[in-house]
C-alpha cells in the first residue's frame, strides 16, 4: 500500500478544508489530483509529505506516519510545491548540496533532464526566467528518484516543449517504479500520462478513477443539441455543438476528455464506477 | 550514509545559504555601539576619543559588556534569520531542515547552526577586534588584553544558548503553543522591568552623616564643604546602560517576530 488515508480531517481555524478524506493508492503510477480552488489539494499533498499535520483521522504513506517525519519516509518521498523556495544558486550547486540527502539521487539524470529542458546548469536561478527556474526544480525533483513524488502544479510556467518533455520524464519515472501524484487544474496537460484521477470536492474524495476503467465506463458523444429533459448525462458546450458524457453504457463517438469528465463528475454528479474495484 | 554525514551536509547547506553580511553583523553592531557611546567620536566636551588622539581608558567591564551584548544581539539576529528561513522552507517543503533528516539529526543540526555557528560568527570577530585593538592601539588608549578575560568567549555563547532555549527550540517543537509562552514571557519581563528599573531614580540619596563630614581632620575631606550642602549627589546613568536598554528593546522586538512566526505556522 502506498498511501492510505482514513477519515482525514484538517481545518484552518474553524474552516475545514479536508473533511473526511478516505483514500487508498495501492499501485505505482501517475495520479492526477483535481479540485476546485481552495478545496485542499495542496493541504492534502502537504499532509502526505508530513509538512502539515492533520487535525483528525489518520494517514499512512509508504507504511509510515508522515507527521512523525521518519527519516526512511523522507528519503523515499519528494514534494515539489507550486512555489518552492530555492536558493539563488546554479543547478549544479543545488544538486551538489541537496542531492546527497536522497539515496537514489541520480546526478547524471539531473544533468540530462536539464539539458533536455534547455536549462544552463551553471547559471544561477535568479538570472533565469520563471519557466527555466521551474524546469530546474522539476529536473531536481525527477532526479531524486524517490519512490513517491508529489508535484503541486508542476506545469505552471512551462511552454509547450517543456510540457512535452515533462510528460516524457514522468513516464520514465513510472517505468523506474515511481508513484507520482500531480495536483493540477490543467488536467488536459497531463491527461495523456495519467493512470488514475482523484477528484477532491467539498473536502472529500469525490471520485477515484482508473483512467482505463473510466474510458470503458463513460461514453462521450458530440451532438448538435443539448441533452433532452430527463437525460441523466452531462453536456458541455463546445465549438460545433455539445460534448455529452454518459455512464449508462451507451456507445460513444467522441474521444475521452478528462476535463469534461471532471466537470461531469463535479457539476453533473454522474455515477462513478466501483472505486474499490478500480484501485 | 550515517547520521554525522547527514548533519554535516545539513549544516553545510545551511551555512552556504546564509548571506555574506551574516559574518559582519556583530562587527557592525559593535561599531554602531562604539560610535553612539562616542569611543571614536570623543566625549561630550570633545576632549576624549580615539579620533582626537586623546587619552582613553577602556574599563574591562565595559569591554566585556560590549562584547557580550553586541555578540548576543548578533547571534540572536542570525538565529532568527535561520529559523525564519526554516519556517519558510518548512511551509514550502524544500531544503535545509525540511530535507530528509531524522528528528535527532534535525535537532543536532539546529543546535549546531543556531548556537555553535551563530556564536562563533558573532563572538569571535568581536574578540579578535579587541585583540587587534589591544595590540595595535596607540599608547593613549588604555585597555586590558582580551586574553586575560578569555572567559568572555564562553559567557556570551552561554547567554545566547540560554535565551535560545527560551525561544527557538520550543518554537520549532511546539509552534503556536510556544508562541503563547514567548509572548507571556515577554510581558512578564516588561512588567518586571516596570516594577523595578522603572522606579529607579537617577539620583541616589546619601545619608547625611555629621560624624564623617564634620571631621575636618580627615584627609581628603577637609575641603569637601559641598557635601554638607548637598543632600543628594548626582548619579549619572552611564551611556552603556541606555544602550543596553535599547538593545533589550530590540531583542524583545525580535522575540515578538519569532512569536509571530510560531503563531503563523501551519504545521501545528
């Protein structure tokens, strides 16, 4: 078991952000974590990383309690926040000073990823663009080769080439046995590489779907008219008509679209496949 | 990798992340103090001071107080800077104490950085300046060799360790709860000062004693007629005391900053 959370609860003051999260991630792969703004994506990730302690409930990551911050867990986990603090050093110096903390840190991979990302390894990070800085941070995160990689909005600031390189790096990470959880609003940018998607809504895990199961369970159709009254599907206005989503086993003629499915689950309240069976 | 190696790596990373100005904080504070108490600028009547080639006697206790006070303040600022960065990184999950370390290793690193490193960087330059001043100063500057009072090097860091234990470790370990204790401690200290130092007069009453002052045959007192007229002798609070109060006020502000950091932590 990689992550197990039971009735996880966290509040800022009196405002609960996580309100009974139940979660099981059993297998390695790439999981997308989606939620509306302020619904607790970052809080959940920090709780997994042991940087924030839950107010109630329990969470186990790689078989250990993250809030105790055991060394063994910290060496097997890397969390890249959306706005990380990085010293104004060159990537080479950063790797030299912070890489040794991670037993599996691969300096060769770090250099190669930077080269692929077109980041100068000897240029200090205060003299490069935001996108370049983000690429250097991602390269470091990927080079740690930790068993669990938590990435918060990793594609922010990346250009099209950068996103493509990032996706390829993610695939090579999962091939090396990494479990990667990505919190993002931009599902379409990482959809091609996702194995699972987690939907966090109103402080709870609203849906936890394996992508291959979801592709079989939901059908997408492009129509020229909105759904008739009484139809239990979800329709999203798209150029040229409506993209509909149904969970009733009907045939589909349109491609699987993760963002539309996310809307269908959160706004349309479409039924979910058996979550226990899919994970 | 063993624990010592990880502690070494953490300290190395923390030292590398410090700004170069860190190494000059204590020297800067000492210079400011010297200027403000006019060691270099001369006395009020402009007859003394290093810059005026006039006779100057540096009392050992004064030098001791300066080294301890300036060093302690510098060490507190450095520790505050380190802990501020720690909280920042803790929230953002990168580097230094957020890196993979066991809790004892994290504590050891914190102790080494905030106490040993901060003390060395704060007190050693002051000691060396005094030593240099002793050997290079002209004859009209009278001061004792700092080597004769090498225990200053230990007293300052111990004082820093004492105050550090009051605010740093509880803040890291207990977060918000420590914030309440720190604020309560500061308030108690202010109340104590108000009830003690605040009531202190800058004039001291000397008891008029006829048996002494009327004795004209006592050597040294036969021309002290003024003593009979004055019921109280003037007692000037030294500049250093004022400086100490300013430094104390500044330190309290730093502690409030630390308490704020403790309160705004999200982990506890």
